[in-house]
């Protein structure tokens, strides 16, 4: 495996739909970032705004993860 400094990053050639292209100007972000949002499955402007400027209150409850209570009680 090559060291990180020697690896080349290449953008995937994908075709964006018109909605995603419009996000670039509405969100004031680059086309590359719009493409990354699309590849992450973000499919609405509201979801994109939430993804880019979300807060801790938007995250799901960590106690919904299986077995989460046990490590919390061990460290508390």
C-alpha cells in the first residue's frame, strides 16, 4: 500500500440532476461538495442544509445502539 502522500485522489464522473446543481448556488457551496452530498444519499435541499449545519440535537439517541448502556455505566 502506498503512503497517503503518493496516492492520487480522482473524482468519480457522475451526472448530477438539475436539483443538485441548483443546490450549489442556493447553499453557496462548490459543485464537488454537491456531488459528495448526492453520493451520500442526500436528496433534498432541506436535508443538505441539515447535513451541512446540523447540531447535536439532530443526532439520534446513542442509547438506541445495542449495548450502549453498559459502557456508559462502567465509565460513570
